[in-house]
């Protein structure tokens, strides 16, 4: 897919890492590597707790399942350790991007945007990107990686 297929495709926003416990994962990212962290918060609609971290231009989202039987809960249980969960890219018009992707025959998890931690999001099926789960986040302007939102 070319970049013009997703008009307004922005930069990589963050990498999501699924973890059994945010509290157990935080010391490495925050204390060892020096990433700044937001307070963990629950996203009940998604069945997860999240914590954003930033260092320079790098942004990471730690994702912990609220329920072991949820998608993220099963994902972590199958792997038995923290692991890459998704990559997230910014887009200007999420609905238009989803329409374009569907028209090109790409498999979508979300046909319409859902509520995300930092704005409307939608996920593409991992089969679209060779096994990698891709999240699209609607933004008005590229994120400043030095700012961690706590919305």
C-alpha cells in the first residue's frame, strides 16, 4: 500500500507491549531506561489497563489485561511473558482510512473507530501486516513525543 492510500498517514505514534503486570514492567522502562511514565489507568471498554512512557521521540504503551479471558489476557498467557502487542500510526481521518483499507481488501478488526486512550482508534487484523497488529489513531496534528498525555 502506498502512503497516498491513507491520506494523512502520520508517524509512528507508539509501540504497544502486552505485559502480565504494569507494576512489574515499569521499573525497567522507568528506572533502568529513564522513560517518563504516566500513571496507569483503566480502559474498561477495552478491558485493559495502560501506561504510556516516553523518552525523546520514543513512545511505548504498556498494556495489561483486566480479565485473563480477554484478548490481551489470552495473548499474554499464550506467550508467558511481556511481548510486542501492536504498533500504532497516526492518521488524520480514521473513518476515511478504514474505508480506503476495506476498499483495497484489507481485513479490519474495527470497521468503525472505538474509544482509545488518546483519541479514536481502530485496529487492522494482524494478517494485513504479516502477523503484526496495527492500530490507527486519529490525531489533529503529529504528536510531540516529549509530551505524555494523561487524558
